[in-house]
C-alpha cells in the first residue's frame, strides 16, 4: 500500500523551478528554448506529478488553489501492472465559490455539501485518466477508500465513504474495459446527534450460484453511542457498528447493468 499526498502550491513551486532552469539554458532560438523547456520539464516529473498535472487540467485547477490529492496504488484490473486510484478534495475552492456567490449561509446550512470530492483512476501502462461523477458530499472532509474482492475474483473493487451533514454514505466502484462503474450507493449511518440514529451493518455474503458477492444491509447499532460525548455531529466516527436486528434489504450484482439490484427476497 502506497499513499502520497500533495499540496497544489508546493507542486506549482516545483514546476516554476523547472521552467526557470530550462529557460536559462542555452539555445539557438526561442523555439529551441521552448522545446527544450517542455522536454526538460516532462522528463523531470515523477509519475505522481504527471498524474497531478492531468487531474489539474481536467478540473481546471488554477495555480492559486490549495487542494488535497491522494494517490494509492493497487492491482485493480486483471493485468500485472499496478493501477493508481486518485482522490481529490477541493475544500478551499468550495468555500471560496460560496463566498463569491454570496451563498455562504446556505453552504453552512447544508453542511458544506457540494461537488468538491472526486474519484479518478489511471490504469497501469495507460496515459489516460478515467473519471466518474463527482461525489456530492461535505467539502471539509476528503474521501476515504478501501479495496475488496466483490464483483469478480479477477478485479479489485473499491469502496469510497463520504460525509453528508451528520451521516456517512458509501459508494461501490468496479472497473471493466477501461471504464469505472458506480455499482452501488448506500448510507452507513444517519441522524447522529439524535437518540436513535439510523445505522446499518453492511455485509458481503458469498453465493453458491453467483461469482459476485452480494450486499446485505442489516439493522445495526453503534457500540457505546452517547450523545453527550459527541463534539461535532458532522465529523462523528463510530467506535464500531454491529448487527442489531433483521435484514433490511438485500442486493445481488447484475453484470449486464453493472449495478447491484434488489431481488424479491434474500437470494440464495
């Protein structure tokens, strides 16, 4: 597992040094200097810096913006090359946009919810960045991710969790044929701060007749839940979630739709 985190302003400083050094090198003409500068800069970039540049171009991030980017390498598709999962958080941009549009009060009321968290993927051996729909969530909190074997033994799926006010939600993603699919979304818990928050114990049972694992949501509870000990309902993290009731809903994977769907009853 390999994580890297960067700040945009630091990377901009690095690029400035590279460009300055290239511009000071000798050359026969202005075009030669420009080509040499571009070549020197490109060769000087690490894989992570190349990814960052691509993401900045996609999101049109300016040199002045400070943002978070996390890159994790895993074997996601069936080949032997490691793939890069990229999570981007634009908290500063979200707050500045609300200020510029004079919507700060509404932004605060909605728990700073907006389209400021992003998921990207770069498969090993490819120069292409794969994108998906931005994750509507609290801009103050970056996405978290974990990997699991779910829809196929040949692929590694991943689960992204995010916050919306006093709740945590979960998105499931898989990759097929160089495309990223959102296969399932669900709440993990909701209503933190109330006496009885809505909580789910989410399981991934195996099936005797299906390759993909299923998704089962059971009524759950938070271990040692105490309202008086919660300082901020919007950033509350449970100690543990356990099952505390019957099956709430059951889902099986439809590989034609690339979605988890609900059967009539609990599937075999």
